[in-house]
C-alpha cells in the first residue's frame, strides 16, 4: 500500500481590521475579522458568547407597567404606548425628537423607525440577541436617536455592556397602552396608503387577533378567536404564591370569572405568570369587567391565607403546573 496522503493543513484566511467597530460573526475556529490573528472564539467571540449566555428573567422589572410590557411583547398584536425619555437622553439625538412611541411590531420587524418629522417608533416584538431584552431595546432606541429622520433602524447585534431601557426612560412616567384593531399606526397618514404599502397593511390587519384591554383591572387582555374567547391576565405576584392562591380558588370552585368560564392554565413570560381563562364566544371584553374585578378581590383575600394547601388544593396546583407553558 502506498503512503497515506499527508493531511493538508487548513489555510488561514487573510483578515483585515474592521474599521467600523462592528465585528461580524464568523465560525468559532476562523480568524477573527478584527485582524488580531487569533481565532474568533478566543477574541471577539468571547463577547458574543457572553452576550448569548446572559439571561435576564425579568427584563422590564423597575419600569412602570412591567406587566403591560410583558403583555405587549407576547400577547397583544397591535398596540402603542407613548414613552418619555430620561433627562438628557434626547440631547444625544440627530435633530429634534418630537415623540417616542413604543409599538408592538413594526413593518419588516424593524427594531425602530425614525420618521420624517424626527419622531421615533420603537418595536417591542423583535428578536433578542443578548439575553437581556431591555438592553436590546435600549440599543435600538439609541441607534434610532442617532439615525437621520426618515430612516428605519436595521437589526444588529446588541453592543455588550450597553445601557438598558431603565437607563434611557423616565421611570416615573405612566405606562398607558392603547390597543388598536389594526396597524395603521405604522403610517403617518394611513388613509393615503396605496399599492404595496396598502396591501401589506391589509394583510397585517387581517392576521391580527381581536384584542381589548380591560379597564377595571391591571394588565388583563380579552382576545377573540373563531373557537372561543380568552382572558389573559399578566400578574406580578411571585409565581409560587400565585399558583398556591389559584389552586385554592380552583379547589373551592371559585376560579371562574363568570358562567361557562374556566381557568385553563397559565403562561410564564419574562419572569411573570399569565393565568388564562376560556370564555364563551358571546362573552365580550365589557362582559369580563365586573367578574374580573370580583375575581381580583377573591385573589387578594386568598393570597393573604397563610395555611398550608390541603390535599385537594395540592392536586389542583399540580394540574395547573402541568398545564403551564413558558413563552421565553
């Protein structure tokens, strides 16, 4: 037999320094694009790896309306909220910033949009690249502030160690979502939309699940589907305490929010728990107001009960836990 062919050494690609300061992602064993001569995983890949591993379970903690931030991120198709920048933040912008508005989603999943008049739309339902959604959104907001008016903000990897929303927003300002039936808020004048823009808007509106925010309790959202309606209620009560209370109410047959309604389980989203009720098709958001307020009173009383769970309550709790779904 002939000799085995010598194993060919892998060729090292020529690297050039990246002048812009933004390091593109390459294979872990490839040369780092910064030109250091080291492999990516031993150079700038370290920062990227750390960013991916960083996980903030409650990214909106410390912001007013934390539960509504979670609802708009995960449950509500079309909504907007006026935001107030912290003192001095607007001074870093390219030109005047008449307003900053949080939007559930923007066209083409843009992270943000700087309108022609200098106002900013910040998209909430965007991909997280760092594991800290607050830092990702803050990075998009800072990029929007630096962007010239009339320009969408492209997606990019979040700069490690950057500021968070808690640093950029006035945390004393109220957070008051406005839920919309469609996405006309994308445009400054939706009535003049024509061609592809009008068609895109029509498609987006057709796909949106009808959703309304209850007025009498915090962070509860009614939604309608062809099969049945639902109430999804984001709560800031610590998960273990909330599950105990819901189990007590379920075992006592006091967890419903009206005739023919049923507590069917819960979501876990961004560190908060979201109980979900099935509702009859003819039950509207307005119909939910009074029974939801009554349930809130029962829940508050039950949360104050220090007694251990009974056997029936433990079974009810286990059933609730088995039907819990984590959204992130």
